[in-house]
C-alpha cells in the first residue's frame, strides 16, 4: 500500500490497536524529552511507578523554563532533575544550554523516529522528520519506562507547498498563514504533513518554526520529509550518521490537501489575544510599539539570530522601545559571539537574555501596563506575558527587529533596507559539554529532594454516584494558562497543594477556597466550560491541581487533545454536551447528580446529569476507549499502575 510519511512512521512503531482512522493506537516511543516545568512531576511519577531505568533509545531532561532562581524552589528542582536523571539513565541538559526544542533539533532529533515530550511544542521535531508529540508528564514517564503512547489514529492533511518565500516573508509567516486557514480549533486528531516542490527551499530550522506552531492549531504534530536539506543540516551538526531519507510514496493518500504558494506569503502578525487572530503587517504599519522580544522555541535558531543581528547592525533601538533577545541555544549564542553578531546586538542597545524560555512564559520581561509587545514566540494569550492588559503580537524576527529600530510596526518591504539573506552554516559549533550524559558511575547517585519537592498527589477511585457541584462556568478557549497560571507561579510546580491555591487565579480568585469547602462538604466538584477547553500548554498540573481540589468532572462543548488525556490520567471525566445549548442552562453553584455515574462511564454509555435547580436532564457523551475508561474508574493512571 502507498503510504504517506505519517503512516510510515506510525505503522513502523505500531504495537497495539488497528491502524484505522479514529481508533486508538499504541505506539512505541524512541525518544522522550522533558523540561523543568513539567519534568519534576514526570520524574516523581516515574519513581512512584517503581520504574528502575529508562527503556527508550534516548531520554533528555532539559532545564529551560524556570531558570530565574528567585528563592530556593527552582534551584531545588534543578538539583532534583540532575540527580534523578543520573540515577535512571537520562541525559541532563544544564540550565544555560538552551530551549529544549531548539537544542533537541540541533543535537538529537532523528528522522523517521518518534519523540514524546512533556511540552506542547515538542512537535518542533517534525522539522527534522520526527513524529514528535506533546503529552502530559505522566504519559512521558510511562514511555520512558518502555510503555506505549496511546493516541488516535490520525487524519493526515497534506500541506502542498509550491513556490519560494520572497524577501522579508518568513517561515513564521507561513505558519501564521496556516493558522489563518486552519484556525486554533477543530483540528483535534489531525497530523499535518508538509510536502510539495516548495519544501526544498526551506531549511530545517525554518521547517521547525512551522512545525512548532502546529501546536497552536491543535494538531497532534506536523511532519516534514527528510531530504538533502535535512542531510546537510545534520552533517553541519556532525550527525550525518543519524540521517535517513523519508518521503511519501507516490500516490499516497491524504484526508485533505491544502495548497500553499510560498511566493504569495507576506509578513503577518497574530494580534491580541490569540495565535489565530491573524493580520497583515501592511495593515498594522505605523502603529507604535513599546517592547520587542526575540527568541523562544519558535524563532531562535542561528539563522534567525544572525538575521536580526544584520538588521540591527549600525542601527540603534528606538528610545521608546525595550528590546530583549534570547538566543535559542548555547550553540547559537556561542556562534554569535565568535562571529561578532553579539557585538552588533549589544551596540544597538538590545538587552541579551538567557538562552531559555524566559519572556515567552512571563517569567520576566513583562511589558508595561497596556504596553504593545512584539514577540517572535508562539502564544499571545491574555496575561501570559505577565501583564494582564498588555497587547502582545506574534511576528517574525525580521519584523520584530525592524520595529525595535523604528519604534513602530514597519512593513519590511517598504523599509528600504536590503534583505539579509543569511545562509545556514556548513558546520555548526558543536560543544556538548553542558549535557551530563548517563554513565555506570552516575547510577548510584542519590536523588536530591529539597523542601520544594512534594509527592505526586493521589486520587480516590471513581465514586459510584456523582454528587456534583458546579464550581465555575467558564467560556470558550480556556487555556491551561487560565487554569494553572505560569510565570512566577510555576515555581510551585513540584508541590501540588501549594500550586493548587492558584487554580483559575485570574478568572476567579476564590475558586480554590470554594472547591476546598465544597470538597469538605462531601461534594464532587465540577467545571463547566465552552469550546476547546484546555488549549495551549501540556502542563498536567491543569488536571492534577483541580483533582487535588476534588474536581471529578469537566463538562465542556469540546476539549483539546493533550488536556483531555491529562484529565483522564488524573481521574477526571471529560464530558461533552450532547446538546450544546445545555451549556447556557448551567450556573455556578448548581448541583449536578448522576446515580449510575461509575457504571455509565465504565460501560461507555452516555451520562445523564440531573440539574437539581432546574430539574433538567443534561445528556453528556464520554467517548473514550476501553483503556481510558479503566484508567478513569481506577481514579487515574497512577492508581491503575501502582494498583492502589
Ligand atoms: C508553554 O509554552 O506554555 C509551556 C510553558 O512551554 C508549556 C509547558 C508547561 O506548562 O510547562 C507547554 O507548552 O506545554
Ligand atoms: Fe518555552 Fe515558550 Fe517554547 Fe513553551 S513556547 S517551550 S515557554 S519557549
């Protein structure tokens, strides 16, 4: 049978289930990655499952999210991660080595393999031909122990690229165009495959930028072929031996074909407050800008940074603008330093930030109140920058650098500056000294646990009957950042009782207290929400902390993939309304009951919730596989695997 690239990779890793669209399949995972924000819980759960060593070909633990060490918590977490990695055979990437997705692409990504990462932008690896998927930390822990990863056998859309990017049109604009076409919702269960004659004009880091923001469309992953361009990139990284060709068979089938002419792509922006709110730079031209941030796992490659340095060379950052630049990896930063590009940035007045997530997640560099911030990152959800009323636009590094100089949105095609057509280097500077690789001697390492390292919380088995109390009725597109605020709060990530105090902090500061009181009164807490509940981050704390607060069900119009899987892993039932109009009839404080709750879920029947205030019967669907139903009724995956 003729196969596309996605089918080739998935069928060669298929270990359970039938390869039938829409059904659940279990695949072998070759590589895993974790980052510090989700990693501590992933390794705590790995330990709680009694696993002795990793069974993957490669597992890497990156420290890139919380590198600002205000107080002891983050330093404790870094030490825990370093020692736990040493003990179980995981490669540890020290803080300062760079952002997980950029570094993984440079040093480890391997065409034709599977990568599972506890971060929603893991699909960046698709740029080098990996089926790279984001998941909750518990799923990654299971995969590290040799367990399968379960996902829906996907629909595959081909993005047929033709033409070539014109000067000042970038990979970022390609993916913003894709966001305009596919939007940020309705793409659950889809994998994108890029193909066509235009592919060869894109470098691996450009492909990675495009694959990275597939996360914002809600697709499971995006994959590029592995061709001569890939081979050259891997050779330049000293990894030619890891290269393998990967292409779709002639006549392979797709569920949908999207034609995209690269020559027609123009500079774009995602306007506040959604990556799907796409505008043309030409239409924003002239609007004043207060802050510019260049970096993140989307746009911080060598080429991106050298391009920015070329634009800034001999120019000064406008007095009204604060410019921060975070090169994506130590490799990029070292090369910039040796090439003199770093000097150009410093001369221009840019502030050099650590090679880490930093500004992207609101850890620092928050804009001023109401400030307009242009960022090269991938998410501009309200308040993510750390400033609630900031107006964040997502743009290419080229547009960002120009705006830093002019102090306003500037259509680069009209700026009268020659386009710096930077080429990929023939050889990257390879220095792996910031990785601590596993060794027999390190196996005896004692795991460090400071006071910030808690225990993964436990759940009860699913109750026979639901005595539900609605704690909040939230709207559409609730992100995991709304549920579990990031930024400064992330330092509590290894301590669930402490982090749980901030659930829905920005929407409803009383949420935590109400839940604790309601739980103490014997209720089962319920969250009600609109469409695409749980967009964004893979942060499993957005399920784990509500679980700690006694939440047993989320009833929504629809769910995003990673979050729905996390809810199941922590024993919270994701229910969808059969009749979406029922959403309007529910109020916070309502009591929702269901006598045969456990039996209905265990048997895969529809669930009927009775609203005691209105007397209405609300029909819900809990469309899960047998495996997922068993996890839910056990009260979560940890209970199931540890037999509690
Ligand atoms: C993000 O970009 O939102 C994060 C922070 O990288 C998250 C992971 C996390 O919550 O730690 C993600 O994308 O999964
Ligand atoms: Fe880090 Fe931002 Fe990328 Fe998330 S999106 S991994 S916070 S750089």
